[in-house]
């Protein structure tokens, strides 16, 4: 009798397809990043390197063709219009390098911003945003310290995500075949939990490495004596560590349940 096409089987196939797309995205990123940096040095494109929610990524726009590539889902040229040149790009609109996001603080305390909220002005003691080099003649030196932190961060995130999806796909296929609460399925759950922990730690390390490299470069150009880099962008968090602990706890519950079931079977 032919098995039904269940939701778990559909999810297993969907995860495998997602693995392929993520793998292609990682490979494309690794190939495109050196090309993008070369185009920026030659003032034929704009490049943005960011850390958002603890995840490193970059955004590249080619000047003459308008081709745009982003390695982050929540990062688009609309958020950083300086990355996208006008229809007729010139030398002044290309070769831009944007680092973000940062929080700057003034030694003078509160700063008055040119924004109106209701009937009053917005007053804050911190300026948050990105830092853009406008067609710097020393683009190679600016990009050199952040090249490997960015590439390693994207590669680490992509590889671990593919591994998690592959384990989920295998586990769902085994459940579809009738293997529920077996030693193999519990090992899969344990490995998924460990991968979430590893992902959180690796992302934190890679993001910290990249933010430190970007911050060091930015501080060389913001040495005004009145404004200094206060911290990295807000929202730099990774919930993967807590998720991994919860999954490992569930795996232990399943393992204890399997032990009890085997003991009861022997008793009978």
C-alpha cells in the first residue's frame, strides 16, 4: 500500500530544497565578495557591510548595471539609499563603503537632532546609524581589516544552518517511516540542539570580530575629540543559545522516556 504524502514528508523535501538555496547563496557570497571589493576600489560600485541581530552580512550594488545583491533578508538598499547610485552614476556616487550599525556618543552629553516629534525636538545623547566612506582613495586599506571577518561570519552561519536543516529533514523522514522515539531520532534532536548552541557561539564570535574590525576602522576617521563610538548597533542578539538548551532538554526527556519504555518491555 502506497504511503500518504504527509506534512512531515513535505517539510523534509522543503528543508532539502532550502539547503540547496542556502548553499548556493553561501557560494555566491564567497565568490561575489572579492569581486564587490574590487569594484568598489575601482569606483564601479558601492558596498555595505553590516551586523544586524548578531548576523554579519553585506550589500553590494554595481553602478552601471544597477545589479544589487544582499546576503541579509532584512537588509535592503532602501534602508541605506547611499548604496544605490542614481540612474546616471558619477565618480562621486560610486566607490562608497558603508559600515553599520553603530551608536556614537558625544562628550558634550545630550545632542539636539534636526527632527521634530509632535511639537518638540528629539533630544538624545547618542547618535545611531551607519558610517559611509564617500569614494575614499584608500578603499583597499579600509576593506582589508573587515574582509575575512565578514567572509568567515557568513560561511559559519550558512554551514551550520544547512547542517540543522539536514538533520531536521532526516528526522522527519524517519518519523514518516515509523521510527518515533528511537535512539537515532533522539541523537538527531541532541545534535540539532548542539548545533543551535554552536551557531549562537560562532555567530557571536564572528559578529564580535567583524564589529571590532569595523569599529577600529571607523574610529580612525571619527577622531574629533567630541564624538566617539559608544557601542555596536542595537538588537545584536542571538536567541539560538536558549533554543539549543531547550532542544537539549527535550532530547533528554525523550531519552528518559525511551529508557522507561525499554524497561517496561523487558518487565512484561
